[in-house]
C-alpha cells in the first residue's frame, strides 16, 4: 500500500503549475512549496501538472526543477516527479552506463515490478532511448550476470495465482540439486527463476524449505563473498518478498553499508506509491525504530522533508 | 479459399429429391450405384471433399480469431506437436510487430494460464534457448541503426558460424542475444554488412541449420521465408502439414502479401484448379450459375 498522501481537495493542474512557477521566481527557490505540491500528488496528477506547465510556460517542468534545485533534494524531486514507467526507464538506462552501472538496479526493476509495470517501462525505454531495454542490458552486461539479467528483464510473467504443486515439488528438487553442485548459473536455475509466475515460484520455494530443511537463500549463502550469489539471493527476495528486500536496502543505505549511493532516494521515490506501508512495517520490525526516525537521523533539510512527506509523515 | 460456397448452397437448398437423385446419378466420381438400389458415396472422393471443407473451415476459423488469440494458439499447438513445427514459433515471434507479439503473449496468459516461456520448458532440445529468447523479445521499432555495431555483430555471427562448431550454434550466447534483442532494422543492416564483408549471405551460410535459418530469414528477409513456405505447400507431393502452412501464411499475411503484390500466380492457379475440378466432377449438369 502507498504512503503518498494526497489532499482531499486537490487544486487543478494549472493552479499547481502556477504555484510551482511562482516557487521558481525571484531570488532563491521556495522549496517548501515544491514539497507541498509535488510530494502530495499521485502519478496521474503529476503528469497533468507537467503537461500544463509545459503548455503554459513553454518549458519542461523537470528542466526547471533541475535548474533550481541541487544535490540529493534535486535528484529525489526529479525522480519522484517522473511518471513511474519513465522513472524506471531512466534508472535502468543509468544502470547500463559505464560509470553508473549497476546490475542491482536492473535486477530490482525487473523483479519487483509487476508484469504490466515492466511492460510500460520497456515502452517508455523505446520512446526515450530509441533502443530496447533488453538490447542495452545484453550489450552492457557480461558473463553470468548477462545470463541472468537478460531473461529477467525480458520476462512477461503470468500474473495469476494458480499453482501446480507437483511442478513446485519437482522444480524445488532441480534447484536443490543445482545449488548443491554449485551450478548457480545452470540453465534450469535461470529458467525457473526468470519464467515462472511469482505465485508458482513462491510455492516452489516453500516446497524447497519443507523438503530440504533450509530456505533457499540460506543454501545460496554457501560463499558469502560471491557477488553473483548475492544478486541471485536478491532476485529471489525481490520476486517473493519485495518489502523485505527493500527493507534491507534501506537499512544498509541508512547505516552507510555498501556502495549503493542513491539507494535511499531510489527506494523511497519508487515505492511511495506502491508498497511503502509494508516496507515501513518490515523496517520497524527489523530495526526497532520507525523508518521516519531513521531517515530523520540520517538526512537533513529539504531532502529530509521531501522523503518524510513521501513516506507519509505529516499531513496531506 | 476455394469452395464455391454460393453455388453449393443454391444447389443444395433449391434441389428437391428428384433433382438431388439426378445429381448423384450424374456424379459418377462421388456416387456409385449400389446393388441395393441407392447411389452410394465413394469413400475416397468424399474424403477429398471433407478435406477441402476442413481446410476451408480452418481458414475461416483462423481468419475470424483475434490475431492475438490466433498467434497464441498457433504457438501452443506448435509446442505440442514437436520439433518439426518449431518454425511456426519462429514465424510468429519474428514476423509480427513488437506489439502484436506482446498481444500474443497476453492472450497466451488468458488462454493457457502460463506464459509462453513457461510452456517452452516442455521442449527438451537445444532449440529451447533460442525459442525462449525470440518469444520474449520486445524489439525497438524505430529507425536509426548504429552501423559500426551492426558491422561488428555481423563479424561475431560470421565467426560463430564459420570458425566455431556449427553444432554449437544454438548455444552460442552472443549470437542468440544479437538475434533476440536487436531491432529488425539493426539486423537487416547486419545482414547487409555480412553480405558485403563475406561475399555470401547470412541465410545461405545457415543452410541446414533449421530454425536458425528460419530466424534470420523471418527477421531480415521475410519474403524469402514466406515464399519458401508457400512453394513447399503447392508442390505436387506436399504433405498435409505443408498444405496447412498455406492456409496459415495466407490468412496471417494477407495484408502483407496483397501490399507487396506478392501472391504468386502459381498459388491462385492451383487453388482454383483443385476446386474447379472438384466442382465439375461433382455436378454433372452444366447449369451452375
């Protein structure tokens, strides 16, 4: 469930556009006004505001935001204002570039979005980058990462809840056999993980646990320093319990572990309208303090205000 | 597609018993005098008649279905029927537009409660990798090709085909990635570079390589592929499968075929010929309007 708070009486897109224009004018920028508006509008509303702003003032709202804002706050506002599909396309494209490359972000997008969301991302990618997401991922990843990521990104999973228990059992066995032999990039492993529906995969992993005594991710920790295994474990988490995956990303970002620089911004802006409620719950359970508190401690200024607004702190 | 429906219907609906009996008596190819005093139908001729009607029925059904459902069913059937039919999967995956293929994938979800990729698991052979990759594609469809990349990728394919183990082509990761993710424009540019650099064309170099050749043809030179399929279907000794391919190709490609003024006269003649013969043989009297 989303944490984004939208006021009951929303001003029209032209009113919002006008207010935003005012926020840019004169000396300095009225950051509070920007937060009050953009952190309290849903995707459809933000798209309308952008459209109206462009028509009224002849400039792209995003370009204005880029000019006026700086640093973490700027990135958070830009990312959040984007339409979700465009946002993911932007993040994915960034993830294929040399200096910002990140297999993790590609995996995150491929595995935590629904089939239809992922489809929209691919369309947005065509429109914006004149290439397909699949070809850029294929071109810019190598070896075992490519073997895993291209199928993940190409998938159009069935989204129904039906589960075939016999299949779940047999595929749990296949996974167990391959993992015991350390054949982590075996075609069968990739096939199961990249084509099965999420419901089916869940059933398979439950069977795995029951039949073999360990959750699959425990068995995949055989070599704790193996980067590929880390990614594979994250794939499984993302597909079956995304809020746990995102909780961990947030935890590590806030505690400055790991090197995922923009993680906090990314997770908050991409999940505020999706499942931030459950992520917050997972965070509180795991860390014994509410996410709001952790973010308030770790960030400051307008950036902090924006993030807190997105995760539902304060009023609409 | 051949059966002269109008004439047939008018004959059958306007005839009384006397007339029908004289029709039967006059159609010595279809009906034989039985010793018990009735005109009995000849097994083998009626078999042909049924076949023609089946093909007509198949063509009608295929035409009526929404293209997405039609393609989903074609794929599902091909998976079930085995290796000789995998070219149909390649055909659908590679000759439809990106959105049409996507539609087929959605229809597949609705009809069969699985994704195509999942059902392709039933394929145990080496073709599976390529087929999964092709069916999962959502290719960019705009113009704008990086000629340098196209050239270097044509080199990769050349080396895979000529220097590597041809048997391992279906496992060649790079080749599969190129064929399954690049846009059709890009692949057509790659095809050109291949011919220019190596003096032979890519499809010819894949002669005998089954679905790999089909893939390249469908993506780069679809007319060649379709011509090949149609010609196999109109040969004297064409088998049932090839003939079914005729229906499939004509129904699914008719806009394309018409646009390119493509339907070879051969086909028109053969179709008309078959049904013309049939009509003449079954109706002795000359008063068909």
